[in-house]
C-alpha cells in the first residue's frame, strides 16, 4: 500500500518530466478542505489533490469546490484502490493520475488529461498574488498605480482591464520567479513606498492566509460560509531546468 509520503516526491518528478518547465508549490488549506499541490506552468495554475490508498473521499466534495474556485485546471492523483471508480467522484474536466506500486515504487499513469476548469474565478486566482507582484503586472500593462486603494480594488481593475489570455502568462511568470526568502522584505518595501504601514514579521511559520474577494463571491452567488480558506505553506521545489537557469545566472 502506498501512502501520501510515498507518492509525493516521485509525483513531482513525474510532473516535471511530463510538463517540462514547471514550479511545484506545496499548499495546505486549513479548515474543512486541503489543497496538496499547485503546479505553475507557463500559462496556468494547476491544482493537484493526492488520494493515497489509505485516504477516503470524505472531504473530497469540499476540496473539489475550493480547487475549482482558484485554478485553471485540476488533477487528482489516486492510489490503485481508487482507480476504478474515481471518475465517478470528480468533475469531467478534472484530470486523473493513477498510482500503482511496482517493485515497491510508485508508477504513474495519466488516466485522463485535465480539461479547462469552467468554474475558475479570475479575481480569486489573482488573490494568490501579493501586492508587489500585482504592481508589476499593472506597470507592464501601463495601468494606473492605485497606490492608496485596497488589494481587492486593484484586483478588480486588473481583471477588468487586462485580457485573461495575456494575464494568465503574467501571473505564472510572477509565481515562477517568487522568492520566498525575500518576499516579506519586498512586501514591506512596497507598503512603505505606497505609504502603507509595514507588515509585522510573524513569529510563527511565515504562513499567510488568503481569503476570497467580496465582489467575486457576490458575482458567483457564494455566501461567506462558502469562502475558500487557502493557506500557502512553502515552495517545494523548482524543476531541474529552473535550478540550472538560476545557477547559470549566478555564474
């Protein structure tokens, strides 16, 4: 029997091999649901839920709803005990990866390719970016800075003014390059420059809760209790190609 810890690292290797230049982020959702992995590609955020042979479907309906709020596409990776019936439990646009145990190691098979998620909310997806990252997108598209306006206001302006087919590449580029070792200082510099009070450095793990946006929830008819509760934990890894590119830049 394969457990989550047995699947996770080999799954990242499989995704890098299959999709090429990607960045893998490990995420936790605190509360009812949990997002395991987000894969950043050149033009999309892909949510990936892992269900090992030891897992059940108890939380899956809520997890599906939360993934579909934020990501362009979604994939569920399941152990062999779930393979025969997992398609009955996820939407038709979700991709399915099956995981078998071969000589004590996980072996991956793309049972169904992921399709376009029709429920993704661009404003909620934009909320995963931080203000300095949003500011760079604004500058690139020669938008007003809206220095004294809220993040929610800025997100609304970006989603209204920048076509999504361009915006999706900008968003991926920002998360591809995000440096979690310096982002706190970058956010504080941005807040000082924009005459906001700097954020207080957390004494904890450095996690940051990301909430949904009021206007986006109103537009889609979501109530407060339906608000996704994402907690971004850390970057797991770059692809090997990205590591090589960073090493080249340093030398």
